[in-house]
DNA sequence: GTGGTCTAGACCACT
DNA sequence: GTGGTCTAGACCACA
């Protein structure tokens, strides 16, 4: 299985996130939902750059970040692969990241005067949507 | 009622948000939770800048943004006031903003492998926390 | 104390390490030996780049890495500062890093046929040298 | 004694070192610890490549490097052999290599805030471990 | 002025 | 061919 997986990542310039962040989020999602299984090969810098019509260095930056997080591993001259034993974040880190995201989210939404139930509803739908895509 | 309300906003440099964003969020929250009622006067640029120990330009930027959103209005020579009819956003806009915030939030959280229920739980708690503060 | 500290970092192209790594190591060392105290301001991208006669982006890469490690914090528009509460690495991580470095070191040296004592001697001297510089 | 020694080298892709470096280190270690004696025959390019399941070019690169260092010699038509007089490095070179390795090692470790004694301890243990394996 | 992102193109190391 | 480093220069957001 030396062919790289084809990533279904989309990158849009209109997004708030910088492009390299979109790539990171996209791949992290694929890995988390196991559409990208441990050991599988990722597209090359240049390949993904061409597919997404962006600069290879932007891809490199995203891959470097994922590499440092231990989610993917590089084998020089061979390519990049999803880590076998993806060393998951410590519980502390996970909690902190979640708390941070929640705070940001709340800051962005409270003033919109939605009820708690409405907000929760929208989130649940989005979660389902992602997992079934 | 010409005395400006004293805002209980806090601004911290360690925050992920830029300072002007923290001010916007703070004031929006005060208005949404009706601690700041329609028609009440806001502190002056200089006054708030001194209170928060930040650059007046930063306050100006925040006020400008809030004005653009229609949440506050300037009455020439008198100062800035909370708008009387504060439901300035159309339903469409509200929905869009919520959807956008949800998407950002999900992007930051899915890969953490929390269950849907756990995520919803944390959000509910945070919402309660804010409204009782 | 808004003046940035002057870093005594040296960067040499002959080094095995890439330049951005040399910067990281240099600053980490300054922080570890407390020549660079928490809260103090670092030189700007452009300033350090000029001082070291390298490209600002190379400095940016080093600073970004240190930022992500939590050793330094950026305050947009103000500059970069040594973190107050430098969240130290967990004991596990420290041990792993040490073990890794030791393995690399041994691989590089065993075949030189030095006695254990000689090797230890050289290391001790180097350690002293650094701490008194 | 025309049969080549069977090298007990292991090569892992997860290693920080490139594969050809692992081979070099492995053989150098075998020679230094005299498990591989002067004059003994080394496995062929193809043989070692098959044994380690790697690209023959990678083995070639490792052998070329070892030849350049004078640790092994090729006898045309016969194969590769461990050099008879294996103290090929001058004292100067040995010192330089040691100093370089120490510097790299220190750069990786100082910021971990281990005491000198702890560091020395770990190294001593590792040295013992290797020599008794 | 500050930090940070993106592009373009060159060059090196590894397999 | 692969990953990775470095340079150059443009552009944006923030204070």
C-alpha cells in the first residue's frame, strides 16, 4: 500500500483560518475519524500543494506542525505517514484545549441571544453531520 | 442620566483575543445580559483607555466596530450610548454568525475525541456560569 | 523596562544544526540559565535578523517554535516576551528528551575508543564552561 | 575465512538517524567492541540490503563512508573487510569529534534543567549497558 | 512600529 | 522522487 491516500480536504481563502491551519485541522479530523488509518501514506508536499493549488511551503508548514504533534511521521526519502501509536494528548491538555475552545465559542455567541437549547441543538447537528460525511 | 456607566470589563494581554476584541466581547455581553441598558452612556475613549491602561486608539477601534454593528450610537457632543433598539442583526445574520462560530468550535474540538455528550455538557456549564456572574 | 534584551546568541553556517535551531537552542539556554528573566522583552523579528545577518523569516520560525513550547509569549503589536510561568515540561518528557540525547551522543562517541572517565570528564568541563559564561 | 560475518545490526525507520547512519554507527560499534575483528569479511551490499530489507544504495552509501574513514577496505573481487590497523583517526580528529558530539549533546540537554550529576549518571549507565550487550 | 501568514524559488539530504 | 531548510519580498492584523 505505497500509494498515498487521497485527502478530501478543502481549502478556502475566505476562511478565517490561515491555509496551513485548515490543512492541519482537516488532517487531524481525518485521523480522528479514522478515515486516515495509522501507517497510511500521506500525499507528498508537492502533490498536495498541486491538488489544493497552493504553495508547497504552506503544505510543509502544516506537515511540520503535525509532525511535531506526533500525529504523523516522516521517513526521509520515502514520505510522510500517519503515526502508528499516535501519542494522544494528556488529559490535562485535552481539557485545556476544550475549555479554551468553549470560551472562544461562548464569547462569539452569547450576545446573539440564542437560548441555551438552540445553541446545543446546532452543535449536536454539526457533530452528527461531520461524523457521517 | 449623563454619567457614564462604569464597565466591569477586564482586559488581559495573555488572552488569545486581541485587546480590541476583548472590549467588544465584553460590551456586547453586558448589553446582552442587560447589565448595560439601552440609552445608557458609555465611558469616553480616554476614560476607558485609562481605566484599562491601554492605548486610546484600541478603545476607538472597539467602539467603531460596535457602532458599525449598530449596538451603540454616538450623539455628537454628548458621547456614546447603547442603542435603543438593539436587535440590530437580522435573523439571517444571527444564524450565519452562530453557524460560523460552531464550525470554528468543531474544528478545534473534534480531534480531541470527546463524546458529543461531554462537549455539550461543558458548553452548558459555561453558559450557566456566564449568566450567573 | 521596554527595551529588548540584547541576546548574545551566535549563529554559524558551519553548524550541523539549521540556523533556526541554533536560535532556539540559544534562547532556551539563556532562559534556562536565567540570563533572560521571565517577562523580559525579546528582540524583534527584524532586529534579531539584522543583528545575526539572517532573514527575518528564519527568526520568525524560531520564535514560533518557542512560542508553541510556551517558553515565550507574543503580544501582538507589542513584541515577544519570556513567559512568566514557563510551563515546564513534564518529567516524562524531560526524561525522554534526555534519554534520546544520550543515545545520540553515545552513538557518536563509542567508536572513538575513549574511556568512560574521559568522556564524563569532557562533559563535566563543558557543562561548567557554559554555566560560567 | 571467506564467509562474511553476520552483522547483528538493527535498522528502524522510526529512528532520528537516517538509515545509512544507523548502519555506520552499528558497524563502527561492532568494530570498537571487537565483535567484528580486523580482517573479517563484511556482508555484501546486496546481502546486507536483503537482510535489513532496505535499498542496496543505502548500504552502498554506508560502506562508502566507512571506507573513507578507513575502517573498512575493499579487496577487489573478494569483498569488503575490516581494516587491519583500525586506529585510523588521529588524536586531533578524535578530540574534535568528541568535542562536537559533546556540544550537540549539551545543546539538547542544558535547558532541561538536570543537574550535572544526573546527566553524568545517565551517560555512565548507557555506556555500561552498551558494553555488556 | 510589532508579530504572523503566504508566495516564489533555490538548495540540500535521504532513498 | 521524497522531506526539509533558507532566502526574498509582499501583505495583513494589532497597538
